[in-house]
C-alpha cells in the first residue's frame, strides 16, 4: 500500500469553488480500481490550506489515477484557484507490531 499526502494552498476568495472541485474529484476517484481511500481535509488554523490523504494499492493504480480524465480536469479547474505548486509526498508504512 502507498499513501500520498497532497497539500494545496488556495487563494483567498476561492475556497468554496475549490471545495466544489474537490468533492467531485474525491467522488470519482473513490470509484477507481486500486484506490483504497481518498479523503480531503481543511486546516482548522487556515481555511485556505487543504490536504488530500490517499491510499493506493500500488504504483499502477496511482499511474492510472494520474491519467484519469476526472483527475486531469480537476488539476485544470483548480489552477486559477490555487497559489503555488501542490506539495506531494508518497509514503509507505513501516512494518510494526504496533500498527
């Protein structure tokens, strides 16, 4: 399993529109083969900061998602709504008896 954390900075005045776009991409992505979880969070301290936390079965599923029509449309739609590049980190779980 691969976890992805993607962080977005949204422009002031664009938060509601970003949320609309995010709801659509979350809905469609959850239907994708190989997607285990896809959630979006909004910062409690700064309403313009959003974080997606995703879980994927493997790299193939991530590649298919990155080329999916709904995801590419999301990226296009949010360009005028965001400030700076998205920050993306990919993680794998460390095996442990406690996890």
